[in-house]
């Protein structure tokens, strides 16, 4: 009976070790959300949202305050007083804050789904998606304020362009980076064709 009992005790550590190895090989939900370069999504989301709210709190002023424009780059970029945007992008759309809150929520949800289905190592895309999410959340928070308006304060005096804010800038840059990755970036794939064959012969020589 003693040898049999010893055999049973010896088998238990093996079972525990296999379970631990299985847990290590399969990352949990948190592990998947920060896997590879996915951390960039969370960092850029937080930074974009925080900087947007900070700049709005410091730089946005209502025209009734009577503050003169402040040139950041003369004739190129300046900070101006603005009454707030009750409409959507480019001043288009209805004056319905709930409509824009819902649209921002849906858009943010779409960005998160895109994030979850993007390869962990695609750092450029994850950074871009973080800008999109942070910008959308920044403007959505503005819509939740009593005024229901988005606070805009950045002006380009050299071109006919609506006043905008940091969240708008992040959204535009994020879209541009996603577009670039989709249509122009090589994504690290090995080259093929005559050029690649020529390089291969050169290395072999």
C-alpha cells in the first residue's frame, strides 16, 4: 500500500505544473488588452483626453470676456475667443447635444472593436486609435456640459477653416494614420518579386 500511496503523491505536482503552464501560456483579458504594442492605445487615449480637457480649461474663453487673439505663430496659428460649437464638424448638423453624444459613443465603440481586432504589434494603428478614442471622448464630455457646446479656440488665420480644438486635431491625425497604414504602409511584410530576388543574390554573393 505504501508504494501505491507514494505514486499518487508523486502525480499531484505534475498535474499542478501542467495547470500553471497552461495559465502562463494563455494570457487573461487584461494581458490581451496590453499585449505587444496595444499599450499605446491606452496611453494615447488618456493623454489625448487629458490634454484636450486641460487646454480647453486654460485657453478657451467666451467672446463676452473681451480677450484679444493670442498669436502662437504670427499669421499662421492663434488662440481666439469662441462662443462654442453647437453643431457638428464644420458647423454642420442639428443643435442636439444628445445626438452628438450618441454618435460619439457609437464611434468610440467602433474604435474599440477595431482595436481588439488589430494585431498586437501594429503600434502605429494602436496609437492612431488612441487618438481617435481620446478625441471623441473629449468632445463628448463637452456635449455633456450644461451648454451642450464643444469648446473651440484654435484658429488658422491664413485659411478659411472653422475654429477647432485639440480633440479635433487628434481625430484628424488618427484618421490620417489609419489611412496611411491601410494603403501605404508595408506592414513589415517581406518584399517579393525581382527586386527581392536581386537582393537575395547579392547577399549570397
